[in-house]
């Protein structure tokens, strides 16, 4: 029976032993058909798990915004030598805030067994470490780029957070992190709690939560051009 294995990859430069269990490493090394957003990134991951087959012999299907469901079904009809296909993301857990979800959708339609493996999710790890509400939360992806639109969106999220006691999570393109941080200080209420989670699981990991009023008294965090998750609770 064909099975689709959802295999997490690292969030940054860190030893694989820190973020992927040995059993998952072993399984990943044996799979010879993968689906990934970027073949180069997938090959970098495969080097870490020391694949049984030479990397050049491993099939890597590239998933893009233009990939049709029909093409995905063809991939799923042709699993590797052991009836297994691996799905990997660019970073973290596949199919969570990730286009790999469409592959999982098609797998279920085809009655293919879907097996998720334990590994790092920046969203969950950041939420765990934030001290904010872990019962009710929402991930929004990216905020608008235009300043006036961004301010309006942050105000809407804060209003919703206050009304429903729901933690708001989002990310930003790393080179715009500092601009986003300043927007948060300028827009959110002084009592709103903001968590900055930088480079989770790596040696550069740094996670702090303060109110907006307290953040204004702190030095500007070192988040420029580094993978960062923003979380707040009004």
C-alpha cells in the first residue's frame, strides 16, 4: 500500500539530531521519491540523513503554484521502491502554512495513507515559548507590505485578539523585520503582549515576550535578516 510521509526539515543551521528523531532520519534516508518546493533544498536535507541511494538517483518532484492536482496524482501513483513517497517543506513541517497541503489533500482522495512525522514547527514552538494563549490562536502568514495597509491589518488583528482572547501569529520577510517591529510598537496598545521568536532551534535562537510599553524601553532586538516569528495577545 502506498504511503505519503510528511517529513519535517530544519528551521535553520542546527545539527539534525536536535530537531529530527532518529527513526524519522532512517525513514527519510530510505525513501527514493520526494515531493518538494525546491529540489536544491530537498537535496541539502537528504545529505543530512545520508540516503541509501545516491542523491542523483532519488526522484524529486517540484511542487509549484502551477502544479495541477492531476500532476500530483500522477506522482502519487508512482511511489518509490518501497511504496513510500516523502513530502518535505522549505523549512519546518510540511503542509502547515505550506503548499504541501494540496499534496496531502490529493493523497486522501486517492485513499493513500498519510503519515506525519515529528519535527520542528516554528509556529508551535514559538507559541509554546511565548507565554501567550495556546488554546486559541491564528496564523496569518504575512502582513501587508504597504505601511497604511499594514497598520490597518494589525489593528484588526489586535481587535480580534482582544475580543476573543486569541493569540495572533505571523511572519515577515527577514529584511523587513525591523520595519515590522517598529510598526508593532507604533500601532498596538501599550498593554498588548508581543513575543519575538528568532531563529528557533538554532544556536541563534532568541525568544522574548513583553508588553508593547515594555518593548519601548528595551534595545531594538537583533532580528534583521533573520527568520523571525511575531506573536501578540491583546
